[in-house]
C-alpha cells in the first residue's frame, strides 16, 4: 500500500479554500477524496445547493 499522500491532501485543501474565497464553490460542501495508485488525489465536492466541483 502506498504511503498516505498528506502533502497532496494539504495542497487540495488550500485549493478548495481558495475556490470558496473567490465564490467558485459554496462553503459547507461535502468533499470526498479518491486516491490513485500513483499517489495523486482527486477530490469531488457537492455543495448544499447540489453544485459539484472536482
């Protein structure tokens, strides 16, 4: 099993916060993280309004 991609999660966390700050995504979205075998992370968020961001 590959090591947990902590740095990648932190990078994505900052990107989501920036998207919220500039109004691209609403705050309070439910975010799910999908890990790839090469250590990358895909995050998908669904906002309360049904808005989806990936």
